[in-house]
């Protein structure tokens, strides 16, 4: 079974980056290594394919021409922070301090902990949250949030305490997804189930040829 680095090499979202003295920056996060700087000295103007994994931003994969190179972040970010968490944490920071606010790692980690305590992070990882977008879309949106204001090594936070992201109730576990509100709801009551079944039976004869409101399943 492939490890987290191999999964990123194979399935990660691909971007193009030029290597500078800080390495490569993706989603406001700097990634650097000695090997990366050797590549920069060979050709400082070349764009390299860089891949990120939506469920772990602690490292990226850079294609050197000979294979995928794992490059770790330079701000002390722990493993298992997802792209969706990072995006929403930056949005929260901007709401607090104004649009395009200065990056602030402690506040962003605080926002991630709030999401994890509420079960939002686990829901996003499972793909059942209203906040979830396609990885390519949220990756582009996150880059825009950090445009011109990335983190640097000086922003490093060495002691990071993050809660495990647990979901208190998984609506898919019971084969049911409730109304699309801001919070997850529990499974339907017996009365709600009977009412829903009655409505379905009453309308099934007239709606056999109706197209789905949700489009084709990909």
C-alpha cells in the first residue's frame, strides 16, 4: 500500500512553480531543501511541476525530470492538515483582520482546532461537508487568499497542538444526509421516515421520466 508521499506523487494536484531562494511556495506555505536549491542554481528560471495532497500539506512533490522529490515545509507545519482546513482557517483570519490580512500561524491553528472539535474537519476529509470543493478549485482559491502574503521561515511555530479530527455523527453511516444546513443533523425519526416514504410513493408514478436535479453521478 503506498505511503503518504507516494500517494501525493501519484494523485496530488499539480501546479507549476519557479524555485527561488525560499524554495517553492504553495498555498502560502514555503517548501525548501538542499536538493531544491541545487536545481535552482542549475536553472533558476525553469518552472517545475509541484504536487500537493488535499489531506496533508506538510510536504509537496517536485518533479526534477528524473522523478518526484519530496520537499518538506519550512514553517513547522505538522502532518495531516488538509487543504480545506487551511483554506477555511485563512478565510477566518481574513474575516477577523480584514481582507488579505497578514498571515498569522497561531490564529490559523486555533481556527483549525475549532473546526476539529466541531467535527467539521473529519467531514471535509470524508467529502460530505458543504465546504468541500473539488481539490483543484479549492487549491486555486487558497492560492488567491495568500497572494502576495505567504508565510516565511521566520513565521515558524515549532510547538503545534492540534486536536484529532473526529466527527461526532456521520450522516452517511446511516445512509442518510439531512437538510443542507450549517450543521450536521442526526438520522431521521420514524415519523420523518414514514412521511418521506409516503411522499415518494405518491409522486413516483408521475416522475419516472424526470431528470435528476443533481445531474449525472461522476
